[in-house]
C-alpha cells in the first residue's frame, strides 16, 4: 500500500516535469534557444516513457485535459517546425524535410491504426468466442503478434525520434545530411512496421462465414452434449461484477451433469476465472437462438438481467434462478424471479423471503440447496482461534440508489475502526469492503479512504517499516501474480498454448493458494489488513477471523456457517426486536448503531465464550439460513440439478436435429 502511494506521488512529480518540458520548448521557440529546446524535448520523451512504464493514474487526467499522448506528440512536432522557422527560415531545407517526414509518418501511422482497427472489427464480427472447445476445423488464424498490436499508438508515435534528432542536429551544424538521414530513418521504420503488419493482418482476416462458424460450434456441442448451462449477462461490464459467476464455477464443475457456461458480453470472458467447464460467449440474440444443445434441460441464472429472456425463451429448458448470495436485501426476493421455473435458495430463510411476496412465486418453485461455496469454511472452535483476536469488517457497498444504500461505511466506518483501535485488548482488523464500494457515492469513497488511512497509520506506528518493506515477500507475490497472469493468457500471447483448460485451472488455483499463504506470512501477525484485491479471498479472511462486523448482505449469511459471533449495524435505529424480525440474518447477531453502541458486547462475546449469549441462536440460524448440515450442500445442489434434469426430459424428450454431414 505504501508503495502505491509512493508510485502515485512519483507520477504527479513526473507529470509536473512533463508539463514544464513543454513550457520550456515553447519558451525555446520564443527566445529562440536551440540548447533549451534540445534539453526540454529530451526531458519530454523521458517523462512520457516513465509515465507509461509506471501506468500512472495521471495519464487519464492528462487525456481528460486534452493533453493526451497523441496531442503531446503533435504539439512537440509543431514546436519543432516553429523552432526551424525562428532560427533558420520556415522555407529552409530543414523545415521542408521535417514537414515532409512528419507528413509521411502521419500517413503511415493512420494506415497502421486503420488496418488494426479493421482487423479487430472483423474479428468481433465472429458470432462467438469460446473456451475449452476444439474449433480448429474453422481454420481461424491467430491475430497479429502482440508486439505489433499492444500499445501500437505509442510505439508508432515514437518513430519521430530520428527525424526530431536529425532536424535539431542540422539546425546546430547547418549540415543537411542529418535531417535527411533522420527523415529517411523515420519513414523507413514506419513503412517497415506497416509492411510487417500487413501479412499477419491478412491471415487474421481469413475468417469463416457466420453460418460456417455456427455449424462448427453446433457440431462441437453435439459431441460434448451439455446438459446444464450457467447463463450470465450484465449491462455494466466490469471485473467487479464477475464474482456473481465466479462463485459458482467449482460447484458447476462438481455436478454429475455435463455443464457449459453461456456468456453474452465478450468482455466478461476476460474476467471469467479459470475453469474446466467449456465456455461459449455469444453476443447476438439471433446467433444464440441458432445454437443447438439438444440435451440441455437446465439453465442456471446467477443474476436478473434483461437479456435473460434470450435464454428463457427455450421452452424445453427448465430455468432456475440461483442468485449470487442470500441476504435480506430486496434483490434476494425479487418479483421478477417468478419468470423462472424454480428458485434455488440456501435454506428456509430464502423460502420465507419469497413467500412473503404475495402473488409472486409458488411454494413448489422454491428449492433449498444450501450454499456449496461454503464447504471450505472452518467451523468455530468455541473461542478465539488466532493468537491475536481478529475482527473482520466487511461492509456492503452503497447500492445503485440511495434507497438501497445499506452500507455502514459512510455513517459508521471511521467510528468503528477508531473504537477497535482504541480498545484495551489488542485487536487485529481485516478490512474487506465490497468490491464496488465507492463506485457510485463520493461519500462512500471518501469514508473508505479514511478507514484505510487509519489502519495504515496504526500499522506504521506499531510496526514501522516491517509492514511496508517486506521486499522479499513482495517479489515472491509478484512472481506468483505473473505466473497466474501467464497461465490466464490464451491465444497468441499465451506461454502455454497447448495446456488444457483442466490443467490450466488446476495450476492457477494452486498458485492462488500459494499466494494466499504467502500473503498472510508476509506481515507481522498482529498487523491490520486492507483486502481490496482477489487475494486473499473473502472465505480465507473468514477462516482467519474471530468476529465479523458487517451490514445487511450475503456476507453475513455466509459467515453464519462458521458459527462464530458476528455483529450487524442497525443504522435506522429500529427497536432490536423489530430489526431482527425484518432482517432474518440479525436473529443471532449483536446489534450496533451508527455510533457503534453495542460493539463492546460483540467483542466480549469473541474474547469470552461465556459472555456469548448469542451462541445458541447461531446454531438455529445456521440451519434456517443455510439448510441442514447433512447431506452437505454440494450433494443437495447436485441432487437438485439431477432431479430437475430428469423432469425436463420427461416434459421434453431429447430430439436430435437432422444430422448434416460434417465437412472433413
């Protein structure tokens, strides 16, 4: 975290230097002064290189200020021409050669960018993208080499360096050869890059027709014979929403039925976790309607979205809403869910939520399957399991609207952290906010930053540089991250192009487990943690905590599976009994108001099990929220899928489409 702040400060410093270099070049043209222009031009190139190498956040601010990369290069080139006119003459040989060279470079850059844009556009016209299916028969060629595509604008813009250097050398020496050689070098490199790109681009544009591609996909699906599909679509594409799908991957892999994942937005495939389950991404509804999966009888939906209707129209399929976590939020008992054949909930609590909605869903539509994702949670040992008592603060986010704002971060987050830090008992704090915290509300974002600042400050005071200077651990984590990134890459960029998805998934998950172990061992045992990345996972944080403090969200429902004490914020100030009646997850919780009254009772319950008056109620609540312990939820989830599949076959026996001879 400290290194990120240092990196941000360095980015601001470099940006200031970049701006000053352009001011210096402008002054050099006005004076005129060749040495000043040379120094400032060189500084501007170096500053640009440093900014992009560090991926500084100030780059976005420069773009928003109409001072983006392309604009900076154009300004520098115009200043060069201005210097030529000021020192020599605007009609001089050096000015003419510089103008011709820059014009030819611009034309080549335009052609290069247009060709790449055309390639990407045509590739995006392919009706689908897949993982885990063999579509070699389509003969789809690889995209051009990543070196030719990645950051191509920055690479081609920098080809003006020989021309820039040659022009300045000619102004200094009055030797025409320097600008001539510089122009020839710049133009040659630009055209050479274009010539190298052209054959790769032509290969990448050799694509099958839509009919040919869909026919081959249907052939592969006929061989694989998927029986159950996980269907996901979301309008706001972001990696922060993909947890809704990723949380179900291992449960899907464990099914006895043959699973497949159906996505609708190409960007979601980039953020989908590694899985051995085949994946198809089909953006257009017309193409999805042409996909033949004759044995498919069950479709699972982790979210409510408008484009769900494109799969819901398959009459032979039983459609199931599985959601992405059980909680007392309105999203966990939405009237829209009545369009599904069944709604799978964790336990009786989920059933009750839906049955409270009159005329929405019937009793038989609801099936209790438990939460198979919770199998890895370690149960409560009856007391503090860590050498330093550990509290995890896991607030939800601010929601899409103020009416659905359940987060405690804004009114109580800072107060809570201060109270925990000031407690007479040394307490380790794990801050694990919802990934969308602060994405809509500036107040939530500001409160989130204040919470992080408090924890960092306390770590620095107690442990000094030990928390921030674990360079060996940081290097190891960086190597593991690099390994995961390399394993996750597919296609022409992949270092492991022949690795099966099953092996790839195994290696990625093994690497993540290693990263989690290293993460916890890299800091002092009593140090606080701010967890905003995927590693460590929420459930790993649960296993290392003794008390949860949270909001009305599925995080609380999941934590109940551990039987450890927990506390929930009652931010509306309702009477305790009324709040517990409205929020079923609060039945066995310690309650806190916005001023953190009630915190002491929760901490006492964590430190002294004899004071834990809610322990007996957590046993009852666990079964109510998550269902019976036996059979385990993974078995119940599998049984529910098998049962629904059998009923689907009874309603719609399998009818294979007429077989068309497959081209050799």
